[in-house]
C-alpha cells in the first residue's frame, strides 16, 4: 500500500527556516511527479511547489518563489521542501502528494492521487 509521510514541521520565528521531508513507500514512484500543497485555517488547499517525474523541472507558487526549494532523493525515497525567510502567512498544514507522469496539472490538487497526512508549520511574528 502506497504511503507518504511528512515530517519536519514546527514552530519557527518569522525569517527562520524549516525543511520538510516526505518519505514515500509501498510502491514505485520512480515515474511519478511530486508536489507540496498547503492549507491554512479557513482557506482552500493551495499549490506550493512541484518536481517533475524525472526531476528535470521544478515549479513554484509566486508566493514562495525564491524562498522555497523542492528536491527529491531517489536513493532515500524522500522528497524535501526547504523553506527559508518564512513569513507568518506561510503558516499552514503542509501536504506532500504524488501524481503519475501522465497526469497534467502540476498545480492542481485533483491531479494528485496519493497524499500524506500533513505536517503543521507555524510562523510567529
């Protein structure tokens, strides 16, 4: 059974950094693109970042471009989200997700078939 498990969330001051991890198992994700989404209280889930199935390309939401970096370590079956210069508006539950390479729409949650349980990130002023 496929499983994605996020870790690395927590409380950090504005301007600080965190690195989220997403460990995946249970099936081969070698030809899957992966991404990060987040959901703040009272808001819809929104796209944060994505990496293509072959790691050749990455995409970011405008709100995090230049501050966040997505990467994947295939040897460890783990994806990361390095978050720098964090702001209070980055506070949310962060989810990792996976979609087959044939699925279009890297920034649409409906394109992803596998999801983690989420990890809370709180950025204080």
